C-alpha cells in the first residue's frame, strides 16, 4: 500500500504544472527581494552619483539578509535535532487508523517537507504550520490549493468544509483535504 501511494503521488506531482515562481519558499523570496534591491541601488547610484553611499547601503542590506538566513538555518537545524529518528511513519501514526488516507498523508508530508523545509526537518501532525514554516496564513492557503491539485481534490464549495479557515496544522490540512470531494475525472477515485 505504501509503494502504490508513492507511485500515484509521484505521477501526479510530475503531471502537475505549478510555475516555479508560485512555489518559492520564504528564503527564495528574500533572494529575489535582494535582486530587486540591487536594481534599486543601481538606480539610486544613478540619482546620487556616489558609489560609496550605494556600496554602504548594499553592504548593510547584505549583512541583514545574511543574518536572517543564518537565523532561519539555525532554527531549522535545532528543530531537526529535536526530531531525530522521526519520519513519515511517525507522522502517519498520528492519524486514526480507521480514517487514514495514505495518499493524502504522504502528499501533505512530502510537499511541506521537501518544498518548504528542504527535507531537513521531519514534520509532525501537530506542528503549527505558520511557526514551523515561518510564514503566514496566505501561504498556508496556497499550500492547500497546491495539495488539492496534487491529490486531485476539488476546491469548489470549500467554504462548506468544516475546517474552512481553520487549517493550522498538517493534521488539519489532511482532514480538510479529506472533506473535499475527488475531482470527477480523478483516476484514483478508488480507496488506496
């Protein structure tokens, strides 16, 4: 059962075409922001005519960015050390056996861990997504939509889902997706 959900998920992941720009993590957005700032500084140089001022501003900005990246990296390393020995198996065991959907569980775990935590931190079902991912509710909404596409769940009428607007943990995310109907054309409409 485990390998079939892995194969189905890999096929769907390969077929899903989400633009790279829509899947950037927070540190990648910081890098894009740094590039935009560099362009701004070049324009500033043109206006001020002083490379010394522009260089000082750029160095200050780079020091700040480096400090933020180092802080985030340290936070993730500390979190990973606290979770040594945990895996998708321990994540899956956190769900009631009777309602366990291996495809949804694997999709949530792998998408968050690989795309947002760079596969360094084992995910727990009880993690507060905004804290672990260091993001906001808007990003959680994007992750939910991405996972709905990946698992071929419809997002139509998602407002009637009992967990609408209340997804705070990976367990909530799995439950939210479980309440969403499969798309009518979904080849995997059978239970795994």
